[in-house]
C-alpha cells in the first residue's frame, strides 16, 4: 500500500502538534508492519534460516516511535532488516549516495603480455559501448591467442544505473570462455499456495521452495583461454551465468572489498513514506557467490590498483580453478508463529505485532477481501490504534474479534482466551431454534425428556430474564457470518448455550401466552439422536433422501431403492456426512466433468506467479446406474460449507431444483493462524465457485423456488418447504429460472 507520509525534520518534530506527531507515528508503524509482512511471506530466508522476525519487529517499534527525523526513521526500519543480515534487503535513502571520483580506465580491449584484458567499465559511455559491440567476431582473435583473460566489471565510482549495461556485456562474452554447453541454474524463491496452517491441522495449503528451470548456454567454436578472472566489487552484478562459469572451473573471482549476490537476485520495493523505500530480496542464487581472492577496497580509486595486479597473477597461474558446486536446496523450516500463550494480555508491542500479523495474513491469504465492506488494504492503522488502546485481556480479545468480524466469513472462529468462552463455547440446549418471521422460534426438539415444557413453535423471548434480542445484538457487535440469515442462526445458537450443567430459565410464548421454562444444559455428546431414516418413500412414488443422515456406505442401497421412483427430494437443511463423492456418479445425467472451481491465493517471491491458482475439481466416476428422474433439493441457512459443496455437486450433475431459502455462503477448506495472547483463528482459505465460475461466498446457493417456514405452519406440524417441493414435482416440468 502506498503511504503519503509527512516528512518531518528534527526541528519540525519538536514543534509539531500532538495530533500531527501521532499521525506520523501511526503512519510509520503502518509502513513498518507492511514491510514486516512482505519479508515474512516473500523473503526466501524466512524458510531456510532461523530468524526471529517477531523479535526484530518488537525491537524496531520503540526506535521507529522515537525517530525525530526521516533519517532516524530510516535507521530504525533498517534495524529490523539487520536481523536478516542480507545486503539485498535494506532501506534506500532518498539522498543521493556519496560518490567517488571514478578510476582511470584502461582500453576496453587490451593485452598484458599473454593475458587479454577487457575493461567493461568503458561501456558506461555510449561511444565505448558502440565501439565494443562493433568488434563482433573480431573479439575471438585475441582470445584464441591469449593464455587467459581478465574482465573488469567493478563499478564503484560509476552511476549505479550502468550496472545492467556492464553485466549484459559480460554475459554476452561468456561463450568465448568455454566449450560445449553450460547449465545456468535458475533463481530459487518461496511460494505459498494458500496459508499453511499454523496449528498443524490438516489442510490442502502448502509452502515450498521453487526454482526456475536452468538455462543452457552454448560455447562458441574455437580455441579458448584457459581461464577468465572477473574483477568485482560491491556494485558489481554477479550474474547467474558468471556463477555457472566459475562453478564449471573456468573462472575465478577477485573482489575489491565484499561482493554479494544482492544485484543478481529478484527484489521488491516497499514504500515507507517520507521519500523512503525498502528493497526486499525475493529470490536467491543456487550457486554461491564466493571469492577466490578479496582485497581491501580503495578509498581513492586513483590509487594503485592492487586488485587488478592480483587478478593478472591469478590469470597467469598454471593450476586449474577448483570451481564450486551448487548449494543443496535448503531445508524448509516451517515453524508455527509464536502464539505467546503465556501472555493473555500481551505487552503493547506484542499487541501491535498482533495487528500486523492479522492484517498481513488476511491481506495475502484471505480470498475474499474484494467482498468485504471495508477496504482491508487501508485497515492496518486502525487495527494498530485499537489493539494498542486495549486496556486489559478482555478488551484486547474483543478487539481481535471485531477485526475478524470484518471478514464476514462463516468459517471465522476464535478460541483461546477465556473471553471467547463467554461468547462462543458452552453446552447445548436440547432443541434447535431458528429465525421464523423475525422471531426466535423452537423448530426441533432433540431430546423430548430434556426438553420437557418446550414445544415446536414456541417463541423464545428471554434467557434468564434478559431479552434474547439484547443477547443477539451483543454477539452481532463482535461476529458476522457470510450472510445475515446464517449469522442470525449461529447467534441464536450461541445466545442459548452456557456452561455444562447450568440451569437456564427461558421465557417462551405460544398461542396461550408467555411462560417460564427451566432446563439444564448438557454437552453435545449427550444429545440424543432420533431414529435415523436417510431414505423414505413418499406418496406419488417420490423418494426422500436426508443428506444430513446418509452415510457413504448407504448410498448404493438408497439409490437402488430410489431407482424406480419418479423423483427424489434431497434434504440438505443440515450438515452432510460425506456421501457426495459416492452419490455423484448415480446422479450425473448431464455427463458433467467439473464439480466446482476453486481459487487459492498464491504468494511468492517471483512476481510472475502472485495472484491466484485456479483448480477445477473433477466429478468422480463409477460404473453405476444413473438416476434419470427429477430432483429437488431443500435448502436453508443451515446448509454451510460441505453442505454447500454437496449442493454444487447436485447442481452440476443433475441440475437439481433448489427449494427453500439461501444457504450460508461459506464454502472452502479452512486455514488456521495464531495471534499473540494465545489466540487461535480460522478463516476460509480458498474461494469455491460454481462449476461455471459463479460466486458462492456471501451469496450461498440461491433457491429456484423461494419459500420459508411460517410460525403457523410449525405449530401445525407442517414442513412447508417440503410441501412446496412436492407441489412443484406435481407440476409440469418448466425451464429453470435460477439466477445467481
């Protein structure tokens, strides 16, 4: 995110108003947090070296806050980057670097007795560059007669922009120094296919190193020098081709001062504001950058050139260069982020880290930022401010919840702090309640004995004397699902749960008036199931299949029973038991190949592969009889995630007609992350779409025929959604009018 920060000098900082100082502080912390995330998820050393990146951020925070000028701010940010010990990752100053007087150049092509000398620094002038390339094939003649070659690509004292001109010329010359083929390994970088879960939970997301394919360079025909010595300095671009030539035992490197791969690797610029930018490494060379000799860098480039003299000595030696080998692929060290469980109320700096970590993970790995009501790319300053201001453990936990609420994702879950236990955990009541006509209504009794005093159709008005709508509003302030209906369904459940074994008094109302009913909450494990009945034969030769009860092993028998019926009603108003894969071949009357389309966020060092990876899920096949009758599927807000995935299968295979109300609009494998304070967070890690690419998230499966239960119907013992489906099946077949 590009930040327009204030450039504040030391004198101006003393005179700045408190609100201006605070704005500058927050802008700088925001830039620091964004830079932290770019390094965390793109820098290859984050996966191959033991770097405490959290500690680097925590140490830099007070330095950034204390900075009284842009220079001090730059130094504070650099202090975080110093933890990497990487010359390619650094803060670039807005000030032009101090320049040295350039050295006296030798001719672009010269001869020192039996050693050809190429001073490619001449190519920094257009005239010399034209002269050099005009030589063309004539360059081969001196090389064929020379014992060795020295190529000078040092660039201290020259415009840094000329590095590409000089490096390109060196690479162009390379075929003159070897026979046959030279394999040049590609750069290596990281790639995140989704967010690898921090908790060790099973998920399809992964992190890996990836390497570009090697390039083959062919040597030119003719006699070759026995070796080439490259003269390098800290401004030289040591290209992968030069590294490959050295690895093959055909070149030596002499460095005047330190030499690194900083200019040979991919980098990404991250704006810091105040005319400052940080450059971040996003790849590494496979072959190491090693020097055969290193001499001190001269303070005066007009002084005697000891490095050149040493290069000539090495060029005339008779021993063959040893060469080097490619470094082995580094071990990928994917360590879970520190959850700092020992600090339920983290320190101020850790709370700032929590804001930074949460923002970065969502920004890069949550596939639905484009569907959020807020512009997430602009939210980090607000998160920093709110997390920092939290006065105790509870306030902090609630601020995290409010931030997660902005995702509007039915798969968002938070756990860890006791604060969340007050909202999201507890024992069940022995019945299910839903929103019916804007009221909280008992719709199903799980255990008649435990639910004595309650009846289907009872309207719940209070829980322990508190209006239930007040409890629901409290939940709405810290949590939102993917749709309004699914959110309210989940909140109704949460508004009724409580500690196991506790007694609750519910005020309920029916046709006869209001009454108080007491009940004891029990763990979910104690919930009694009614008799399972995955299949029923209804009147008019219609099959009824309850997908919330159908086991995979029962599919063959159920479809055998359904085969002779004229229609099937699938009930998807609940969570299936994983039978969709087995069921699909029995229903694929359309001969469809694709079930769904999934889009997984990709974050990588290489800028060419950032974005999303699209994967089409194939429908399973089997030699089974295909059901060719009509199908209708009952849906409502209780159908979520795998239930919606099952609905997509029904849509793709048999073009089922959906009857009821929209589903929850949250499908796709979850991923897991941790935050300081021992907070565990889940969210949807991939975007599942209809087979044709239509949106599912935040919309759900939309009914062709919309119908919802009524209070009167419930009290009369009717299933109005099923009734409407049966009436539909009694009508002549009409073209579907499904609109997504």
